[in-house]
C-alpha cells in the first residue's frame, strides 16, 4: 500500500489500521506507524487509534491524540468522547473527566446515551456518586448500561441502601446487576439476603455462583461454600479460577484434604493446573491440612513459581513444625520480599525460637528490607519472652522514626512487651497514645498492671474500660481475677467471679475456676478451694489441682497435699513440677524416705526436673544462668560479686532460708547451694554489667524462692539498685529493701 500509494486512500488506510489494532500480536507502536503514514486522518481513523491505545493500557496516548485532533480540526463524533471519558476513568482522573464532560456539552453530545453512560461510569468509578446520580437522574434515556453503571458505583462505595433502591427500580434486572448485588450484600455481611437473591435469579452465570461461594468463604461459612460448589458442579456449570481459589481456601479452613484432592483433580481435568495462583492455593491447602509432602511435590514439579509459591511453601513447613526445612528453603530463595522475611520470623516466634527470631530480624534489616507491622509484632513477642527490653525499646523507636501506624494489634503487643519487662509507665504511655483500643488492649493493660503489683490501678482500669463502652470478655475476667489473686483479695474475687454470669453473660471456663482456686488456696482457704474444685461443672485440669498442691506446701497441710499430689501424679504422671512439689512437701516434714521414693519414681518414668533458669539483658545481649552455673565467660567476676553480696547481706542481718533447700545435707552446704540459685547469679552479673541507675531486669522460668526474694530485697538496699524479677507468676519490683508484691506471691 505504501509503494502503490493506496496508503493515502482514506478508506483503504482505515481498513489496514483497523486490522492492525484488532490484532493483539501486532504491537501498538506498529499501528501508530501506519497512522503516521496517513496524511489526513478522519474521525473514524483517529477513534480507531485512540481505542487501540485504550485497549493496550496507554490511556495517556488516547488523550494526547485527542489534543492533536483538536489542533488539526479533525471531525469529532459521539464515538470519540466515550473513548476519552474511559481513558480518564482508567487513570482515575476525575479532573480530566470533568474537562471532557465540558467538551461534550460544548459540542452538543450531551444527550447521547452512549456518552452519558460513560460519564455516569466515570463519576461512579471516581467515587463521585453525587454527580453520577445527577447525570443518571437527568438522562432522558436509560438503558441497561446506565442502570448497571450507577449500581456499580454504589456497590463500589458499599452503599447498600442506595444500591437496593436502584436495583428495585430497574425495569429489567439483568444477571450483571444481580451479581453485583450479591457481592455487595455478601461484603456487607447480609448473607441471608444475598442467598435469597441468588435463589430468585431466573438466570445464573458462572459469576453468580462464584460471587455467592466467595461470600460464604469470606464470612467463614466454609461448609456452605463447599456445598454450593458441589451443587454448581452437579448443575454442569463450568468453573473458573476465582471459584476454585475460594473453594480451596474453604478446604484449608475445614482441613478436608480429601475434598481438596478432588478439587485438585478437577483443576487438572479442566486444564487449569499451570495457573500459578491455583498452584499457590493448592500448596497452601495441602500444607495447612498437614500433607506437606503433597505441597512439596507440587512445588518441585511446577514450572511457574512466583514469590507467593516460595512463601506458601515456607509457611507450609512452619505449620507442620518443620522449622529447619523452612529455613533451608528460605535461605535458598533468590529474592526475598517482606512476606518471606515475616513468614520465617513469625514461624520462629510461634515455635518458641526467640533468639533466632531476633537474629533473623537483624539480618532482615542488614539486607535493607523494610519490616511491616506484622513482622514487628512477632519480633516484639520474642523480646517479651526473652525480656530483651533494650531491643524492644529499639523497635519502638524504629516504629516512631519510620512513621509506622500503631494499630490495635501492634499497640497491644507493645503494651504487653513493656508490661512483661516491668516498664509500667512505658506501657501506659503506649496505651494512652493508641487511637484504636480493642478489648485485647485493655486486657493486656489490666493483666500487666496486676502482674506488676499495681492491683488497685488494674481494677480501676477495669472500671474505666466499662465506662469507655468496651465489653469485657472471658480473657478480661482472667486478668481481673488474676489481679485479685496477686493481692489475696478474696471478697473482691468472689464478687467478680459471680458477676461474670449475672452481669456480663460470660460463662466461667477452666481458667476462671483455676484463678479462684488459686486465690482461695493462697490465702489459706484450702478446704473452700477443694470444695470449689469438687463443684466445678467442668472437669478440673492439672493446673487447677496444681495450684491447690502448691498452697498445701505453702501452708503446711501435708495431709491434703499428699492426697492432691497423688491424684495429680495419676492424671499426669510425666509432669516434673508435681513430682517436685510432692517431694518438697515430704522434705519440708523431714520425710526423706518418701522423698527418695518420689525421686526413684521420677528416674523410672524418665521424668526430668526443669532446672531453674534466669535471663538478664545487658548491653543488647541476653545472658542465661542455671542454678550452680559456672559456664559464663565472666564467672570469676561473678564469684567475686557473689562474695560481696553475701558479705553486705550478713552485715544487714541476712540469714539464709535453708528450709528452701530440700535436700538431706548439712546447713553449710545448704547456704552454699542457696547462694548459687540462678536469680542470684543473674543479679550478681547485673551488678557488674549494668551501670546505675539503670534497672536490673531478670526473668525467671520458675517461681522465685523465699530466700532469693528476701535476699533481693536486701540487695536492692545494700547496693542502692532497683531490681525487677519476673517469675512464672508475676513481677517483683525490689527497691529500697521492699518488694511490690507486699510479701504475697
């Protein structure tokens, strides 16, 4: 055509340009070269080129071409403006759309229904429903596109009431409109209405079925989603990728791997097996259901892996407890995104690999990958368990420096971290600054204050929580009863326990009964505690009986203690703590034969006592000490500090509580053993490594013994240091020779 000159013929040129733009295998730039050969393109030719740009996702070139048309006085028709309005819609540029609207009015195309519909759609997509509705109401002619466009606008912004008004007024309710309403009703939680509309539809397409199945899945109605999918298949409706994704998610939530395998077979039969999104969903489904080998086979044989595939496989290994394999896969990734890092970091935290959590987080920062709120929640959780306050504070500073939003979950985690590191004021500062405070946030605050010995303040916060309109849940009452337990507030505890059912419609569970039993038993009301256990409507767990056994040891009731101890050993014969408690009960009465019997039984059953372990953070590193530990690199300095501690304490009148050493050895050996308890070793190291006035913070895996408690009070006075010890039950803030627990722990 170029060589013969026919390219200059307008009709011939328009035909070859139309063929070029309609052929997806021809690049749009080639079509533009053809367009440039045409000397005097008319409106049809320009519209053809504009449409090509729009279809190839180059809306800006559509608009540039329109400016050229204006400059060259090319005739503009009613097909031109819909293309321009669509271009501004794709660009989400309402300002450009309004300019074209003005051109429409000036050129006299304002009454054209096709132009009107594209303008209604443009305003609706740009969320300007006021102008969209105004154009709709003023339009002299409305067709199905007009109704669908305005309805889609209300669906997009989630305005159910206006959408229903439009839908009810539609002269013909087509499938597209009905599908949009199902999506909106489902998204708004009105599932019964969505289901009713679906059942009333005379005609349904694959989108209709997919919409309702997806709504069921998104609202946790997984069984209904699978039932409807089965009905869809039995009706011979062809499936698409979207519906299969929803169904596989439902299978994963219900842990029905057999159904998932059937869906997998269907995917292969219809030829979708190479779709990367479906492969990722299948990997997720298999790994969630515990069949990590099937997930691995899919992963290994796939030729279309993306970042989600790798992340899904890592997540699958972690869900199945294969932390090492997850790490191997993580390390072999060519590229890691924030989800990859977060998945592995969260996996470490969830499997109690807290040191590895912090180490991997440091590696993530070193690789210049930006953590998000989810990453930081897991890292803060690790800091909490390790009592790594310095690192926790650094992360808090990182959040502020980088302007990350402290949502309810992240804020609650920060409150929990500070509370469990004994920093009450820091926790309150975070809590008060939170814009969103969920019930979990209040629970963390109430429990944290109680753990730190501020029981009155804790109960005041419970009252304030109710005043703020937040409804207490079962966790709240565990915290409140725990507060009463920490101070022996028996009457208050009874009152809150009774109010659970009478005022708040919260049925007491095993944890609430356990708190009440512990409260009564700690205050010496052993018989009442046992009576409460016997009257429980649910079977008492070992923790509840264990609380009573511990109290029997404390209050010297060996008869009840032996009875309860024997029952506990029957319920959980491999529990080291119950063996030790019963053994200690015998030892406190000098019954060494029974102590020996318990020890022999432990050896026979392979029960090993968990050793006392104390952790302390100093200079950004966490140090662990076991009872009698001599492995620390600074053990010589620690030994010297222990001697200095012992010297100063004896001047202050300290006498070792040798009754805590429940071994048949002489008093001098008992004194030596006492001074090598893990918390004393940690305190000695803290006095060496942490300069005043910084608080010495220690976390102990077991309950602090009476002798260490008495010694810590005197050490705080003798060395003029504040010492915070978090044992397995609560915090002890030692300062000026006293403790926040007021001798009740």
